[in-house]
């Protein structure tokens, strides 16, 4: 029995290409599913917004407005995996190179302003944490503020985190 290679070759090529297409799909936006990014802003001596927002690689977003935010309490949303990838890209410029806690360099550390903390979590590794004070006027501090502002816009919670003073609310 003889096989005509002209008939078998296309089947082989199509099978090989189908395998490649499957591999490409596995490395799309879902590649970040194990990622979790948390952005927190802590209290100050005034009426600074206090909140945290966590986004995981599946697109689950949890916002918790604690004090002096336009939205108080917990809100959840689902965002597109491409949006998660954009968030990760935006914050990559300020992410420390090694796991553990890092502080943004600051010549004159203001003590009465909010502490911003970004935490990157991945399985089987320690969290990577960056802490930065609002008011650190050096280039690194300004970059962190700019990246967080863009990150909040990317995931759609910038308005939720806006400062809002309510009658009778205490400072801090």
C-alpha cells in the first residue's frame, strides 16, 4: 500500500498549525491569572481619602472606600483581562525588582500625608511591596503618584476614590 505524500503533507501541516494556535491562546491575557495587585491609600492628618483596591488576574476587582472617598464601603466589579494587562504594564515602571518591601526614596519625608502602598502578589513567591508618601517631591515619588493615578483610571475606580468630606466626619 502506497501513500501519496501530496495528500498527507497538508494534513500534517494543518495539524501542526492547530497545535501552534492552541499554544498561543494559552499565553494570552489569561497568563496573568495568578497575579494580584493591591493599591492602598492610608490616612493623613486631614481629610485624605482612605481606600484599597485589589485586582486579580481573572479581572475580579474589589474596592473598599474606608474614609473620605466618594464611594464608601465595598464594591466589586469584573474587568476585562486586557485591562488587567494594562494595569500591570502601567505599574511595572514602579515595581521593585525583588520581592519584599521597598520605600520610594524621599529627601524630605512628609509625616502628615498619606502612605501609598502597592502590593504585587504571585503564587509561590513573597509579595513585592512599594510604599511611598504623598508629598515626596523627587522623581521617584512623582512617578509613583502618576502611575497610581493612571492605574485607578485604567481599572475604572478613580471617581470612587476621589476625596469627599462628609459633615461631621473626623479627620484622619
